[in-house]
């Protein structure tokens, strides 16, 4: 069976270094917020091209705290997209603000910039574009529109560690950026983890407070805050892995190019690149109308696939209260019905890619003939 992602293959390639890093923490007696976290924060911020890094316990926490640091609360509106992982929209709801959704662009599957601008009201406080699948949202116009309306721009970069837009990395494009280190992400911990990056010292200071009870002095708490700390073991592991991230992303790009060559005449929709953008292919998704059938046939052939995501957020029962209906966001709904994620991870073998592409082609051609 070819898996969708293979975390064991990655561990094998770094076992000695990672085991060492974990043992170093076990022997240190420091387990939550300490020298490993601090070192990782500055290394990760430097990698992203931002001045400050703030480690937290998940990508979801990063999103929640970013919104809080930006002053988002009840009565405010935050604009984002429905074609994303549910955490993006949940984080807005946690603050008491109203998530305002706008559809995606049919090619990039990221925020439709015109719809973003049209959705701005006097209550809009922030915009939360998602770099879906490792493909950066169209940040230049988003920043320009946000600037005109005085909005805070928060990147959901949970799938985009190392992605570039206009020569700059995700994490340095908006005012605050949010990353997840869930194990299967391009940069993954051995458990949960997340981080924020920003070049604004005021946001950085607020975020450090928010993740750890806002205690400027021990047991003196300035504001309502949270326990969203990153632990030393995850930070030590992430430091080892960060040194490999560019190599891994380059391998992913190579695999994507290989898929694109082999599937160019397969009769399926393929991800499109964009000028000035370096994708990191967290997910490689093709588009097919008979997705369930193709997924079943590939599974019979020993190929695992996934769907990211089958139900757009506005149609999730959890967000019924937002009042959107089927048909509200046709581009997102169409994508949700058609996308199919093929195996993608740095250690994926060229022979496996050939087998996957051949299988996709044979199945799709068989339908065309039938
Ligand atoms: C993974 C992910 C998150 C949430 O990250 P966690 O670390 O799982 O909390 C948020 N947004 C997007 C787009 C994601 O892919």
C-alpha cells in the first residue's frame, strides 16, 4: 500500500539526531517553555523572515491568539474562506467575533480578492487568508485592500511552512502568521505544536502574554489569558527538523512536477502554479468529477488518497448558526466535491509516483471509453 503520508520514513531518516534532542530535554529537567522553545522561536522566525516567533501548543491556538492579539472580539467581523480546515473559522468564533465567509478563486483555491473587498463592513476588523495546500493566497491585493480599510491581516500558514510569495516567505507576508506543527504538516512535531510569527513588537509581547496567563510578574495576571504553551520536547524535535525543511520542500516540489508531467493528459484537473509563488505542496490535489469511484479503485490498487476537505465550513453542522446555505459559495462547494489528494511526502519514490499516475490515467480513460 502506498500511504498518503509516511511519517515513519521521515523518522528513520533522522532517528539519531531526534533521539538525541529528546534525550537532551529529558535530562535537562525543563519541559515547558525553556531554552529549546526560545531557540526554536528565533530560528523559525528567522527562517520565515519575521522578527519574532512565539511557540504555542497548536495551530488552532495560534489562530485564536492572533485574533485576540489583534483585538478581535464580540461585535467584530473577520473575513475568511469556507474551503479550509474547520480550525480557521472556529478560532474566529472562539473570540466571540462573527466569521464572514467569502468564496475562493477557482484556480488557486485561495481567497477571492474581489469578494473579500465586497464583504468589508464598518465592523470588519481582520482578514484571515489561508495558504491552502501550501499555495500562498494572493497577498499583494489582500494587503493593499486591508491597508485601505485599516484591517489586520492574519495568515493561516498551517500548511505553508517555507512557501514563498513575491520573494518572501509565508510568515512574513501579513501582520501576524499562524503555523501548525501537527505531525503530518510540512514541518511536524511528535505531537501537537504551533507557532506565530510577526515583526510587530507589540503583537509579539501580547502573544507571549496570551499563551501563558499574561503573568508579567509571577502570579500577577494583566488580562484574561490562556495556557497555550509549547513544550521543550516538541521544540527540540522541531529544531532538528527545521534544518531539513528546505530539502523536504524541494523534494515535494519535485514530486509535484513529476505528477504534473505524468498527469498532463490524464483528463483530470491539476493544481496550477502562479507567477512569483513558490508552492510547498503540503497537499497535491487533483480534481475529478467521479471522485468516490476513483478513490475506491485506487484503494483497490493499493494507493491511499484523501479528501481535503469534503464539506466546506459553511455547510458544517457546527456552523449552521452562521446562516449560510448550500449554494452560498459555489466554487468552494464544487472544489469540495472534486478534490482528491494523492500521496505526497518527501520520501515518496519516483516509482510510486509513476504507479499512482498510471493508475489514475487508466481508471479515468476506462470511464471515457465506457
Ligand atoms: C492543521 C490546520 C490548522 C490547525 O492546526 P492544529 O495544529 O491542528 O490545531 C488550521 N488551519 C489549517 C489550514 C490547517 O491545515
